[in-house]
C-alpha cells in the first residue's frame, strides 16, 4: 500500500500534463495502490514519467492501454468503479525532482547556516546556565541579540527594494 504522503510527494516532482488530477484521484484510493520499481506485465499498471503517463487497466474483461492525459483519469475511474477493494493498481514512477535555481539554493543555505548558529548559541546559553557561568551567559546572549539585529536589518533592506 502507498501512503497518502507517498502519493502527495509526487506533487513535488516535475509532472507531465494532466498528472496532478490523476495524483489527486489516486490519493483517495491509496489503500488499493502498490508502488513498484519495475514495469510489471499482466497486472493493472500506471506509469508516470516526466514526459507522460501510460495506464494498462482491465476494463470490461479486456486490457485497455491509454496514454493520453485526458483519457487516463476516466479509465482509472472506470477501473476502480469495477474492482473489489482487494484489487491493486501498481504504480511505477520515474519523475525527476523540481530543479532549484542556484539563487534559491544559496538563500536556503544561508538560512540553514543562521538557524544552526542560533541553535548553537542557545545550547551555549543553556550550558552557561547549567554551570552558573554569568560571563559565558552574557557573551552568548549578546551574540544572539546581534544575530537578531542582523536579521531584522536584512529584512528591512529587502522590504525597501522596489
């Protein structure tokens, strides 16, 4: 069984046209889905790839193969309407992650570094309190206040940009 989170994570990938509606439909039927790492034969199968989707579904006693985005959702609806709750649809996914622009990656790295620095200072404050070391406590608190001032100053500069 695929969890709803497994299915919804697919929305963070580069999706082919029409795949978002298919993923939403599948999320409600996650108990009847099974992820597969290989393309299987002779089983109900949905393949979602970067450039499209293909479904091979038993409908009216015959295997129906559909590959057009506008045909896949109705075929899946028909498949699930005519199957028992124990029947599985196997899902093969081959989707790349969304590319993150270098500028965004740089900002994320800076935010992560600030968060780590802030956490390190908080740990120093806790340790100074545990040791009852007033000097170390004051130094750490001043460093934390400096980080807060830097972030506030940076925030105001970004808000003033046209």
